C-alpha cells in the first residue's frame, strides 16, 4: 500500500482579541502573509488582520488508506485550536477541509509526462 498525502486547510476567525494580542499579530503579519503560504506538518498560519479577522492554517499529513484522512483532519483541527489557545488568541468557527492528493486530478503537464513515460 502506498502512502497518501493529505492537505488540510483549517479556517476560522479571531474573536475578542485584546489590544496587545492584536498588536502582536499585526507586528508578525509579514511572516503570516498569504504569499508565503505553504502546507507543513506543524501547520502554517496566514491572515490579514488589518483587512478582516479571518485566518487559515495549512497542514500536510499522511496515511496509508483513504479512511486515514478523517483522523488527519481531526489532528489538524486540534493542532490549530491548541496553537491559538496556547497564545491566548480568542477564535471561533474552526472548520476544516481536507484533500487526498492521490485523488486529485492531474494537471496538463502531469498528464503529458505520464503519457511520455
């Protein structure tokens, strides 16, 4: 059985941030810019707090079977909640969307390479 790679996106909204928390997030906004977004095992956070209160974590996980996507999604939700809670950042409406990359359609370039190989 081959390893499956899962991309999990956890979205939510900051809620009830104090002035100090808001200032801290704004000061670190450059490292959490969407242009730097990447999927990582520990989760990569992006937000634009100056524009709106929403954030996104991007996680990558793996499993051996299609069913492994469910616990991977639960781990990502728990990790995002823990990261925010550990820093005292109020948040709400956490939800996750997961994608099994082995089920993702191939791009034109991938199809050409597969046909040539």
